[in-house]
């Protein structure tokens, strides 16, 4: 039986609607429906699957404003960001609508016949997403999974289910078969675990905390079920003395305070070569002061509130007076889960601000001496998701980007995600890659078939 869960607007703190939470039985029913839908979907001609995915992309495009407004209300994302996110979902669907006709196998030279490979769909894929980027992360899972011939059962985060629910409606309106893309809002330990444990779910794509990801992996291992995990981060923004300091400092707030720091790619450690530390901080302070935090409905606002009261309390716990604060930005006061950006200057190497994922608008600045120490500090974390390297020396940019153990790096830029390129983490930031041209293959099994031709010489 569903229980209702109140959905809260983070900018006001007020509940504005309720969503029924799926229990284990409802997850089971969704997986059964998905399994039936998948059989018909996989049997369609590739060109027909491609056409339906393009129609789904067009439906998302037409509903862009509605999806963006839902994300502003449910997640507190600034409207400009939410519009970009809705457009990104459309683009990801369009990109993978090219895949059904391009899942090309191999023909391998063998004696006595021919040997060919097929990329067979897995069946039903479970996609479990967090609350920080509800619709984009969902699309990274469902678009390539559908393109490869699978059905998807998607579990959104309890706090932010609204855009996922609307996307599933749009899929139906666009003509995708009933049951092919279903959303089961529910608790992680109930609906989420039921999805991971379900014997008819062939693969799980999970994005969220490293702790929960490790639990999902352990549960999946019981059934030898493959997982893709996109987990936490503590990424470094390495600024060398030869960098364009104006550009590096101007871009640094966006690299960590975007989406209020609730971003697995947040560059939450800024490592600055000691000889330019003061010059960098002089430039960073006005950039942080100018970072616009406010009503997410207003165009031009760069950062809204944190997602919930509970999460704000967790983030505030990192400013308990034990780490020196260099300076802070502005934030509204009053109702809503506001938190002013903060720049910290830890004076101890074991300060937890250097090791723990804050997932809020808090950044630590640390000095280093020389390239080797910069790389050592960048790698002094259990995580390995993203990071940036600012330098005018091309050789150093190449050397350091090869030496930093992270899956998505940028040089003289803080951009981590392009849907045309693979994305994912090393170390405890995850397993597997999403996006890029190969993503649909992660939702297939390679089948090898040998056809004997009766060659008497073989
Ligand atoms: P979780 O990892 O707990 O949640 C992510 C998703 O997994 C949600 O849909 C959640 O459901 C679900 N889930 C929770 N428990 C289980 C389970 N046992 N089995 C299957 N699914 C489960 O992250 P939180 O939302 O609790 O965030 C905590 C911290 O994790 C953040 O502060 C941040 O540090 C990090 N995080 C990192 C993210 C990233 O993108 N790398 C994203 C989100 C969080 P439900 O919402 O119902 O709990």
C-alpha cells in the first residue's frame, strides 16, 4: 500500500503536494509490467525504436518550461539551470535515439564458418537516482538503456520525484509502450532495495552516496547482477602559479557553488601554488561576494536554497568553528533552506573539510609547493570523480591530468559533463561510465555465435 509523502518547496520550506510512496509489492508489479513491455520493445525494428525515442525527445522539448518550473519548485534549482537541465534531457534522448540502429556487432575471422557478435538487451534495468540533479541523472540512465532495447524502472529520490514522474508521462504521450519507462517513487530502503533485489531486474544503475552505493553493490552481488555506480567526490581545483589567475578565480565559485554545491563534481578543494595564494584569494573574494544567491524563480540567480532543512543542518555542521573561515558570500534570510557560500582555510592536513564530501556551498583552500605536491594533495582523497587544472603550460596540463586519479578532468575549465563523452569516477567515486558513444553497450550482453559452414578443411 502506498503512503503519501509531502513534497516541500526548498525556497519557502512549505509543502505543496504529496506523492504516493511505492512499497515492495508495487515495485514487483512495476518490474513485471516492465518485463512484458520490454519483450515487445526489443522485437520492434531498430528504426521504429529510434523514431519513438526521437518523439520522446520532442515531447520533452515541448514540455521544457513545465519541467523546468517543476524542478525549481521541487529542488530549488535556479530557473536558468532548470531550463538547461530540461534541454539536456532532450539532447541526451536525441543523442541516444541514434543508437538502436548503430548497435553494431563484430564479424570475427575463424576457421570452418563465420563468427558474429550481437549486443543483446539485458531486459529490465533499475535506475536509482539522487535528489541533486533529478532529471538529468535519470536521463543518463534511462535514455541509453531504452536505446539498447531494455525497459526501465526508475526510483527517484524521496525528496524530488516530480520531474521523473512527468518524464514517464511524456514517454507514454510520445508513444513509448505502456510499462517501458515506469517511475516508482519510494523510500530507498524499501522501494530502492526491492528494485536491487528483484530477480527480474538485470542491472542496476545507482547514483548517490558512496555508502549507499556500496550497499547496492553488495545486494546486487548476491545475484551476480551488474551495477554502474556514480558516487561521491572531493574534487580538486589545482591552480598553478603560471595560470591565468583572473580566469581561474572568476570561474572557481561556479565550480563548487553551482547547484548550491550539491554536485558530485563540485571542486570543493581549491589547491593553489603557494607563491600566488594571496593573489588568488584577493581575486576569489569579490567573485564569491558577487555570486548571486536568491529566489530560484528569478532569471540571473546563480544559486538557490539547499534541498531540505535536514541537508542544511548537515552542511552547517562543517562550519562548527573548528576550521578558519576566510570569507562568506550572501544568502537570503527567512523561510527556505538558505546557506551563504563559505570559503575555509583549514590549517590541519587531517581536517575533515579536506576529506569529507560536504555537498553544500563550502570550499576549502589549501596551498601547495610545486607540481609533485599539487598532484599528491589532489590525490589525497578516497574519491576520484572530477577536477580541474589551471596552467598556461601545455606540458604541465597534460602531465597533471594524467597523474590525477579522477575520471572527468578539465584543463583551464571547470566543465565536467558533455553527453557526447564518457563520465564517471575512479576509486570510491564509482564503477563504470555513463554517457558518451559507448553508454548503450553497458546495457547489453555480448553474445557470440559461430555458424558452421561445413568447410571440409576445418
Ligand atoms: P543516498 O545515496 O542515500 O540516496 C541516493 C538514492 O538512493 C536515493 O534515491 C535514495 O532513496 C536511494 N537509496 C537510499 N538507500 C537505499 C538502499 N538501501 N537501497 C537502494 N536505494 C537506496 O544519498 P542521500 O540522499 O542520503 O545523500 C547523502 C549524501 O550522499 C549527500 O549529502 C552527498 O554527500 C552524497 N550524495 C552524492 C550524490 C552524487 O551525485 N554523487 C547524490 C546524492 C547524495 P531516498 O531518497 O528515498 O533515500
